[in-house]
């Protein structure tokens, strides 16, 4: 499972549709300060389901939409798509019958984000779980922000454990456990209500 293409349209400084083919092996992105190198990494994190505006260096998620320049008006939406080559069949169960996986995230002003997985509308959670089960995703330690190395060195043991758990591919299980606990709590509340009603009737 390997990223093979990244497309940006209206995302931050990438106002015009931009297509990056990611070849096998090591890819380097070079350019002068402020040309958009970090924006590329943020686009990758964003399409994998990042939902913290601060991780996108913004105050709100709509800050990822091209904000306009002296000669260009602001855009109304931003879209990032990523193509995953799955010819090695390493994608998590449920996604493993296709050679290619396409994920698109689009944000429209005042309408929030929408995701598509292989052309079908899905929830943010579906995309996040796909990457969590593949031991990667928006919070993957493989994506290193500026200043992150010193953060890791100074991290508390609990936070360091989270990084190891992510690498071990069990962070998806934590998310599922959390959801199961919420359901359980809901069921317990319903049960208590039923008992109240039964008591009133008896
Ligand atoms: P450095 O080498 O200094 O780290 P960089 O190549 O990583 O720089 P980025 O930080 O990715 O550059 O890009 C910063 C540029 O993106 C700035 O020029 C900023 O104005 C522009 N930018 C960020 N958000 C938006 C937005 N919403 N609309 C338009 N331009 C934006």
C-alpha cells in the first residue's frame, strides 16, 4: 500500500489544480521559503481525516481554502485527493480487493467537509479507520512536523506509548473500543429507563 498520487485544488496556496505523481522510492520536495512545501504534507494529513485546525496551522478548518491574493479572488472550496497503490494487497480487510484506492476530501465554505472513498460518500471516521488499521494516518509519527522531534524527546511516557501503539497498528482498536463503550453506556441508560417504567407499572 503506497501513495501514488496527490491532487490539490484550492487547498491553501495551491489555488490551481495541482497533480503530484509520487514515484517509488524516496521523494524530495525542494523550494524557497513559503513556496508551499509544508502545505503539501498538510494536504496529505488533511485528506486522511485530520480534524484539528491547529494541525493545519489555522483557526478554523475553512482556513485551508485558498484565501485570495492580490490578483486572485478567494475560492469557495478546497479539495484534496490521494490515490493509493494497493497492488501489494497490503490494505486492511475490506479494501483489499482493489489495485487502487481513491480518497477525496472536499470542504465548502459554510458546508463543512465531505469524503469519498472509491467514489462513494463516506464519513470521516471511515477514512480515519482505514488509515488507522494500516498503521498510518493524520497522526502518524511518519509525518514529521517542524518542531516535532524536540516535542518527542520531551514527551511524557504516556504520549510516547501512544506513538508505539500507532506503530503497532492498534490505534484503530482503541477507537473501536471507545465507540463500543459509548454504545454500552447508551444501552445502560436505556435499561435504567425501562426499569423505571416497569417499577411505575407494578
Ligand atoms: P518554509 O520553507 O519557510 O517552511 P514552506 O515551503 O513549507 O515554507 P508553507 O508553509 O507550506 O511553505 O506555505 C506557506 C505559504 O502558504 C504562505 O505564502 C501562505 O501565505 C500560503 N498560504 C497558507 N494558507 C493559505 C490560504 N488559505 N490561502 C492562500 N495562501 C495560503
